[in-house]
């Protein structure tokens, strides 16, 4: 992989695109250091460190630490991701949006514009919620209407800026710009997490115990990366045969191909959905000042807190782990059902004279694809669950509290692999152009 990247640097156009991405990422990290006007960053950092739950830790990992330092990029790119998912879900329910999706480039531009407006709306809503929630708790000194407006405008503008710079990376860089923004935010937290692990399990220990702990930590990280690589690369190829037909005086068709069905069809979306839903009550409780609630509500918050899972002293909290696993599997099936339509695939194959050997065209083909999907989706969901709960296990049993986990590793590996594929595609196109020009 590194050799391919070095070869790509020899191409002027690709090298220019890479430097543009690097410049954008530097600007993003510099923006993460600019504080929101009117906010006491030290006081906010102390408040954040005092939170025992993992709801804000999950959010802070996606913002690259901007949230805990309350910078102008504290909302990061999460409003855009949420808006994209909402628009994608609405295309199934609203015929007009579904028609836009089928209109090709023009429809894509319209959906992109809708996503932008929705992103600004979500950013505005989240900014107001943060300003009101934190202001009521005294985290913004001398809170008044003018300061609230400044905080809301700063956070909304920061999120909109990240959306714009992500689109610029997509257009003038390599790969998906939004994914690149998310990648640099997550990677920025990794050194701090590794330092925390070193200080907790290696520093001050004997050579034998410290060395063993270091080996175990490295082995776990490597195992997670390998599992993610296997999960991302695994796919089931469904063979498809196209019939020969006469076009004019020529016989065309008759070729064999396949439909690639990825085992992890939904990507990291099920984990994000499940984590977001389980974090939502804790966020609401924090904003409303009921974070340290007792009774049944306090027990519920403890169940939803992943830091309490795998607890030996409080086994009731493990109910949250079971709920989390169920949600991941559910969203794996749900998201796949709205992004891949076996009936539509079967109808398109039938119109083009294609068929799966041994399966009749039409509904039997659709039923066959549904049957195959039901198996591979479960396998992919099970793989996601394993990758996601391994960090939870060590956090719960050994108190190894880190911001990155299975979700972050899936995103890091996935974005890097996709970027390398984009570079390879650009290299192939360049070689073809060189051959044709000569």
C-alpha cells in the first residue's frame, strides 16, 4: 500500500490533490483550537472530565476533542452525517425524493442541496440546545441573550464550514471529503488514548508486567484492525448469466458476471445508530441537570452507559449490553433493506436478459437474493458486534477508558482503504490516458 502511495506522488495531478487534502486537514485542526467566544474553556474542560458517562466521550471522539475544548468546530461534521442519513431514509418514504434519486446527476445535486439546508438546520438546533443547556448550568459565564447568539452562530458556522471544506476535498482532493474530516478528527485522539493506556498499564510497573501489558494492548489493536479488514473485504459473489440476443446482424450478450454482496452491507451505520440512541437519554439528562439522578431513572442511565457493561458487581447494567447488541443487528437489517432492493435488482436483471443459474427470473430471483442477504447480514452484524464490544469489555473489566473503540477503528480502516482504492483508480485512468495519447 505504501509503495502505491509513493508511486502516486510521482504523478503531478495526484500529488497536487494530496497536498490540497493535507492543507485542508491542517486548517481543520487549527480550527479545533479556536475557542467559542464567551465560553470558559478551562471550566468546561473540568466539567467534561467530571462526567462519568460515555455519551459525550462518544461525541468527543468524533469531533477530535473539539467538543471537550469547546472550539468553534465543537459540532464537527456530525450534523451533516445525520442529515445525510435522514435524507437517505426519506427517499424511501417520499416519492418526490425517490424520483430525484433516480434522475441522475441533476437529482443528485438537488438532494445534495437539501442535505446542506438540513445540515444547517440541525446545526442550529444543536447549537441552541448546547447554549441553553450549558448556560443554565453556569458553564457560560454571565449568560445573556447576546452571548447565547454568539455561541449559536459560532457553532453553526463551524459546522457549516466543515461541511463546505469536506465538499471541497471531495471535488479537488481524493475520495469522500466528509469521511476524511471524520478520519482526521478520530486520528487526532489516538495519541492521547495511547498515552493514557501507557500511563495506566505500563508506566511504573515492573519490566515483566509492563512489557506484558504493552504486548496485550498492541495485540488487541492489531486483532481489531485485522477483523475490520476481513469484515470490509468479505463478500458473496452471486453468479449472473446474460442471454445472447440478436442486435441488427450481430449476436451480442452471453457474458457471465456476478453481483457482489458485501458481508458488512451497512458499514458502520448500525453501530453509530445504536450508540446514538443509547447515548440520547444521558445527553438529555445532562442538559436538564439530572445526570446524577437516583431511583429507576438513575438505574436506566447506568444501564445505557457502556462504561458499566461487563460489571461483576452490578450485573443489572449488562442489560444495556444485550440491548446494544439487539440494536446493532436490527439496524444492520434495517439499513440494508433501504439501500439494497432485491426486487428491483431482479427486475433489472430480467429486463436485460440476465438470470442466476438454476434460479428462474423475476420473483424467484428476488426470493433467492433475500435468502442470501438474510444470512450474510447476520454474519456482518455479528462481526460488527464483536469489533464494537471488545473495547467495552476492557473498559468495563480493566477500566481502560479510551475515546476510540471499535467504531473508530472501523471508520479509520474503511476510509484509508477507500482512499487507496481511489488513488489506484486514478493511476489506472492515467495509464489508459497515456496509452491512448501515445
